């Protein structure tokens, strides 16, 4: 399900952990932190981004296991 967020909102949202910008992962309905050392994936539920660090998913481990 594609992420349906206002582009203006996306332009001001930042990762709560490191303050980096996000990229959208429509396939997983997540906002992914663009900082390689952080790289947390935050869920988007009912078109509302859940920007809680406790709710975020680590992506660094997943990327390392794919290589």
C-alpha cells in the first residue's frame, strides 16, 4: 500500500533519533532514515507516520544479511 503523505509534510519530517531526512518505501509503508549509521524504518499506519523510536525497525541488520 503506497504511502500517501503530503509532499510538504515529507519535506519537514526528520528522523527523531538523528535528525536526517527520510526516503519513502511505498512497498513496506515506511519512512526510512537516510543516515546510513541510523537507517531506522518508521511505519506509516493509515497515512499517519509513527515517528516513535520504539516503534521503528532496524534496517542495518537486514541490509548486512542481504550482502
